[in-house]
C-alpha cells in the first residue's frame, strides 16, 4: 500500500464511493460528474476539464487535460486511476 497525503486519500476515497455506488458500464462523463459531486461534498473546490501545460526546461512540451482539479493542487484523470500533483504556474524561466 502506498502512503499518500490526506488530500490524495480523500480523492481516492471519493473515487471508491462513486465506483461502488455506480458499478461499471457507464461512459466516463457519468463517473466524472459523480466524482465532482463527491469531492464537493468533502468541501473541495473543483474545476472541471482543466487543461494544464507541461514544461521542460522552461519550454512548453505538451499538455494534459484533467477531468477534475480539486483544490487547484491535484489533477484527477477518471478512467485511468491517476491522481497527479500539479503546480498552478509554470516554472521560473
């Protein structure tokens, strides 16, 4: 078992709640909508469908789109089981 920080643990718990209640077979958007509801019930501020640029050595090398971004610190990719820590701004040039 991995040791996660409290925010990540809350997000994972919300994801399990959604998965247990809905079961399998729905489109990803159904799970995203339910996860956003659960995250907000936990008191998190959630922004949906957030695009984030990826930098290498101060240069944009690509981008990611997260299904939900709770508390502007963590990206959640539904359907892939990813909880990724992100930053709010590009690295210093």
